[in-house]
C-alpha cells in the first residue's frame, strides 16, 4: 500500500489535479514530468525529455504527451487532456480518473463504464527510454486501445510552432514507427510489446496552452504535431507496454524490462523513503563522471548546491562510492581555487565564493567513514589550493584581509548563494565581508589543520596554525552586535548590514565556529523567532521593510522576491543541527514537529519531493523548480541526524 495518499474524490477536480505534478528521471540527465491529470501546464513538461549533447547539450522535449482512447461498441472515450484558449480543455479525460498510487512507480486507474484500465510509467535507468504499461483490469466486451502521440522536438526553454520544415514522414519498424521532425535530432522510436496498427493522419494541434508559463510572464502557446494514431485490441487481464526511445528496441523484451526496472526503485512507503526515492532522481552519469543535478526541470549541476545536498542524497544511505565519485567530478572543475557557479560555465562564471569552502564541509562528512590521514591524502591538495588562492587572492577580488577575514566584492556580481539579478545587477549584492563566507572560511582552515596535523603535514600546520585564532577574533569583532545579540549579514568598510537573514546560521552549526555557546544560542533564537516557517527558513525577516512575502509573477517580480523573504527548505538541516547543539535532547520534540510539515508537502505539489522555494507568507505556496536537490538532501540529512543523535 502506498504511503502517499490522495483524495480520490478530488482527482477529477482540475483545480486539485493540475497543481500536483510528478517527476521521474533516468539518472543520465533526461526526465519525464506532467500533472496528475496528464495535462501539461509547463513548457518543461513532457513524457520523454532527453539530454542531447550532440545537438546543443540541453534538454529537449521529444514526446510531449500520449493520448489514450478506450473503444467499446464503436464508442470512444479519450483519456487525454490539453488546455486551449479560453480555459477550454479538450478532451477531458481526467473525468475518468478514479485512483492513483505512488509506490515504487506511479499507477493511475481509469474507469470508463465497465472498463477499468491502469497505467504505469517509468524511465529506464541511464537509457533514453520511456516505458508505459497498460493493464485492462476489467472489461465485459471486446476492447480496443488507441494511442495518439503529440511530438515537439524542441528545447525545453522554447516552444514549437507549426512550420513547413518539419519532417512529417515516418518509417515503419517492429511493432511501431520512428520519426524525427528536424535534422540534428535522434529518431524517436515508438513501439509496443505486441503487434499494432498505425494509421497515418498527420496534423498540427494549434495553441495548446501552458498556464504556468502564462502566469510566469512567458510565451505559453504551442503547436504540436500528431503523425496519426496506433490501435490494438486488448483482453481482460492483459498488459501491454509502450516504449518511446531514441533507439530501436526489441518489443519482446519490453515487459521483462519494465518488471526489472520497477524492482530497482525505492518503495515510497514512508516519509524518508519518499525523499530517498526523490533523491535518487538527482543522480546523473556524464561523460566526465557522476554528478548531482541541482533541480528539475531547468537546472544543471550547481557545485554549491551539490556540496550542501550530497550528504543527505548519498552518504546517509551508505553510498560512499558515488559520494566520492561526485567529489572527484567536481574537483575536475576547480580552477584558481574556485568552482564554477554551474556545470558548463564559462571562465567568467566562476563567481561562487562560497562553493570552494562548502567543499570542505562535504569532506568533513566523511570523517565517520574514512581515516583522516586518507582524507588528507585524497583531498589535501585541493584544500591547499583553495586556501592558498583565498589567502593570496583570486578572481572577483576574493582575498584574505590582514585581519584574516575573506573579502569578496566585484561590480555587478553576486558572489554568494543569494544571486538573483534584475537588469544585470544583483538584487542582494552583499559585497564585502559576507557572514557565511567567513564562517565557512574559519571552518575550512580549522578542519584542514586538523587533517594535516593527523597526517603529519608539518609544513602546512606551521604555515596556517596561527590563523584560526586571528580569524575568530576578527569575526566576532566585525559581525557580532552585543546589544541585539546577532550577526551582521555583511560588512563593507564602515557599513554593516543588520538585515536578519539565515546566513548567520552557518556560524552556529558548522563543526568549527568562532562563536561561544551563548552567542550561538542567541543566533538560533533570532532565526527561530523571525525566519522559521513550516517549510524552512525565510531569506529575510518580515520585520525588514524590503521583505517580500510572495514570490510569484513575472521574471522581474520573482527575482526581486527570491532572496527577500522566500523560504528555503535546505536551511532547515543547519537550523536543526544548531538547535540540537544548543538544546540537546530537550529540543528533540521541537525539531520533530518541524519535520511533520515537510511530510504533509509530499502530496501537495511535486509528488514525493520538495520544490526550490516557498512563499514567505502563509500558506507558503511552492515556487521555482518543482524538485530541488539541496532541499531533499538537507531534510534527509536532518532525519538521519535526529534518528542517530546521542548514539
């Protein structure tokens, strides 16, 4: 029985089903996503969306949707649904939806008169193949199924329009056809596990609308090409499997492959297993190694997010091999002591001043699994490179001041995780001495000294041993306010920004901190009172006049709100560690209550996962990418921390 529960009476209600999305990936960069109703509401939705390195390296929608029709006694019942202008939905197949289950994979059940048809979908791991299994659970008369594929063949960030250049010809293959609308694309092979008739009936479907894009201020109407339809008979109790793939497959193996792939999946039979199932969707194998996709549908790898997500995504499940493989992949991208802001970045995009210092925290997580001497042998060279570049100075004016603190400021460049831009300028620039950068710097230097001392690296210890004391003293003198008892967010010359933001939390939860216990307690109290919500921590206190409680609207409006009040779940992990660090077992009841609100989120937006951010104001609606790795990883890490505390 699935842990994830839905109101069956509400499934036919579009207001309910259109707000709930699903996401599946193949762990190689490709994915499948839509809403519970099957109506695509984003240009990023589609059944087979593949990473095409040979084209432009981006993700491309090949198969947008597949409309199923049940035929009995010459009566047709179409299970598909699309939105057209004027809030017109056609066909309205959602009205036949009767049940939905999310266990290892999703299972939707439709009822049409006496016909009960179930549909299960999955992506084959590390292959560009979608498999859909249809089972006729019940029927009292001869039944035929018809399938109408809607093709896009376009980048996820664009939309398709009808045109005379599309190649509308098809080629017959075993139990199906193959097509490619444009040169440079692979063929899309559409096949069934049994013989099927294909009836050519080429046509464009015009002005299909994506309401999420319309709301976000983007172009939202698309034309999709339908080459015709497939038809085949199906008997009561029979299952057939449809395959959409970039390579021709043997239909005789579809059913076996579907069964074998299902067995690999983690059952979503609990809160933590639902998140674990989601976490596995972020793993990605590339030509240059293993990686973590920051979020779906539009993100690539983001090193700072990888380092914050990796513990919960992998280590807490005992997957040491992949954990270290991903660190190795990231180190290939290290230049001048810096990591890129995102995978595939240009030289000018190595502007993430926090990412190299977060790398140290990822290595720290290995302390319980790997000897310190071995850690220094593996990661010491990279640590030395990072620390050396920060001390002497590297790009974007990132350098250590005489007082031991790290200064980072470049004109019109956001160097911290608060990196939203409007008109080419950072919304929250935070240039100068950023509080979390310097908390991470103190932790990095201190931890490197611990490893070097254990490994007997006397030269490194001699060079760096006096620095932590200097950093700690300067940190407190620079950021701490005795009267208000919290830390400035950033300092630039004589200016101190006293905005209450979650960045001060880094100084309270990291293993090495320049703060006293009482100071940590005051920080945690301030964060709890002004920033804590059921979905994470606000990026800015509501008491601040710059606070924006809703992160919605067009691109500019969203960018202005992203770090001025929007809530981020990934910050809950650090908050819980800091809170328990202060309150010990006495705080356990409180943090367990925090986790309950995340459990409720599992069936509210993207099923079984957490969105990129949430509104600062109640009811904290989901915003941004529908599934974000550092949020899922942080909650998994927090769960493990709570379960293992005191052992």
